[in-house]
C-alpha cells in the first residue's frame, strides 16, 4: 500500500465578506457580515473542526492513507473522518468550483456525517467542509497524491458561493437545484437562495441523481435539458447511463441521504448565523447584549427553534420513503438512545422524516457550543414549545405524547435541564 505525507498551505486572503457590496447593501452587511474581520477573524482564528484534528494526526504519522488510486485515497479519507461511504450523493450540474470537470458523464460525489462534508470529482481534487463551533464551515481543498505529497489548502475561492445570500453573507452551505445540459451548464434554476427541509421536494434535486425506489418521483432529479425553440426540453439522465459506476466507491445516490443532507444544511446555516450575530452583538455591547440587539437575537432563536422542531416540514413522497438499507444502517449506528431506547435519530419516513420531530443535530458540538446569550433563548423557546398544555400555538402540530417523548429525550441527553 502506497502511503504519503502532506503539505499544508494557506492562500492569500482577499475577501472581506465573501461578496462585493455597495451603497446601502454594504452598510447593512457591515455589522454582521464582515466575517474575516474582528470579532470573527474567520481566517486568522485557529479552527478546531474534525478535519483540522485529522490534519494533526496526518502530520504526526498517526494515520496514513492508501494512495494507490484516487478512489482508494477517498475511502481512506472517509474512514478517517467517520463519514459513511453509503451517504454518497451524486451531482452532475457544474455548480462547484471544479465545474470544469463536472458534467453528466463525470458527476461529483458528496459524502457526509453530522459535521463533515466531503466532495470528490474523478480526476479532480477533494473538497472538505467541516463544521467549527466558532467559525461555521471551514473549507479546504485536498489535492490527491500523485508522485509526491498532497497539498491541503484553505482557500478563499469557496467563499464566492459559500458566503452569499443563502447563508446571509456568513460562511455557509449551499445546495443548488438546476436543469443542466450534457456539459453541466445551467439552463434553469429552482429554490434559489434557499436551503432546508421546508423546501417542497418538487423544487429539489435538479442536477442530482436519485437511485433506488425513488429514481422516478415528484422531484427534479435524473433530468437534464437541451435548448429548444422558446426555452428548453427536459431529457432523462438515468443513474449510470452516462458515467461509469466503477469510478465511485458506491452505486447509490439514495433519497434518504438527500433529505437528511438538506435538513442538515439548513441547521448549520442557522446555527452559524446565530454564532456570528451573537458575537457581533456582544462586541457592540462590550460583553453584554444591548437592548437594541435583543429583538434580533430573539427572532433568530425563534427561527432556529421552529427549524429544530420541523415546523413547515415539506411533504414526503406519497407512500413514504423506502431507504437504501446500507445507509439506513449507518445512519442509525450513530443513535444516542435514552433508557427507554428512544432516540432523535429514530425515523418515521411515512409522512415525515423523524419519529420524534426534534432534530438529532441538537446533539452536535455546534449546538452545544452556541454562545450562552443565544442558547438560553433557544432552550427557553424549546421548553415553551414542548409544553403539553398551554404551549406555544406555533407547535400545536406536535401531539402531546410526542412532545412528552421529545422532552424526555432532551432531558436524558442533558440538552434540557
């Protein structure tokens, strides 16, 4: 087995807020969105995400990757990060910085767990987005080893897309839905600047493959287009019809990981926004939240509470979701169960994603490390929302027995007192 060391590089920093702003837009962004300046210091603050810890292990020689091929190296990387191969999602629209390589004949693969996202394009470089509790997603480019050590680069190029309006100009995660040509170029787009489980399935998955029981369904997956008089016509793009499955470590792009991936992106973006805005508020108030900032934090806490409790969750396909068994096994392997055996990772998949409508992402390090001034607001909202009597009207869609079960899980897992 061929193994290697690595080279760690930093690129020159050229962006202040991920986008250029002028006039009123610049003034609005100046308070909350200049993430590379104090008090945020996105690039100069030392990250402590899962991939940063892996870099340290690589540097010490504690672990080594199989570099006999790019695919073998990918599998080694996923194993080291505890990211299941079964989470594989394939996207063939050229909506990544490696767009020159991505097309229906050479899809980009994505893999993820709760806090790490890995991208792989055959013939290209690996992309890693790992969640840091203070910074949000930290983006790195990993050049596979050929005749020498690979390079791991933290680059500002990712922020051209990952610090835009979808994430309110702070570092965030994006999922596009487009109809593309056979070159990967976009012909039409949907759910622009939106991410999360509230988006109707009919607007999702354009430019993505969906395999298994839901290859054909009420979504935009497995389609591409070609120009036609007055617009374009849609054409089928069946999984594996234009590319070789042997280039990837799995033969799936299952609907369940698609749905959970979408849910997680919305969660991360709200949590990251909360971290940055709370830090701004504390900086403006010299360590305390000023009266003029309280309403903003209160509103954001309500938004996160509603998201955690799946308010306005999009409808699942008629007949429910039939998941790939390998991914189902790997997802449930991360269950945190109570004494009664209940877990927030327990799935429903008939009319909704989760049996207990409270996100399992509440058990991540990102939520645990929320600033106290914001987290106390979210916990207070959760306590009110989960009352069986005289609760908040916004959460009347959750029946009393489900509220009771969620409350018990959150108490046993030390989220609520």
